[in-house]
């Protein structure tokens, strides 16, 4: 079970996928597509490298191959997300307990474009 929990944190997640948009004729591609992935920077160096490798694999699968995309930007920043659950929404005093309902973590964001 511990191995499964460790493996769950080894992946990148898509934030946005922009699908391919073909033009009026097959020879014209208006937008080859692209997107935005992110992964956590928590953990050891090997774990962060594993998440980045997973992100590149997901991009290659999305764009149709390892040479079919280019990285446009890559930046680390702190993301803050609300962690509300159904029980919290029913009790107003739980919502006033402050930062326990928010999770801040440093994540790496990678923006990419698929090649035409």
C-alpha cells in the first residue's frame, strides 16, 4: 500500500489541453494544439525528475510523438487550492477555521505547443 501511495505522487497532471484545429482544407492547420501541465516539486530530486519525465511522456502521447512538440515555457510557482469537502459546506463554523481548508504547494508548470 505504501508503494501505491508513493507512486500516486509520481505523476504530472494536465491543467489545460488545447485540441488541434484544422483549417478549411487539409493542408492548412490553424492551431496544432498544445497545453499546460503541472507537477509537485515536493520530495527528493529523483522523484521530481520522475514527475517531469511523466509530463514529457504525456505531452508526447498527446502530440503524437517525442519530436512532435516544443516547450514554450516552464516556471515554478506556489499554487493555493481550496480543499473543501461536503461536510465542510454544511457547517459554517468549519469554514471559518482559516488556512486548514487551503493547501499551498510549490509546483512546476510546463507550457507546450504541438508541432504542425
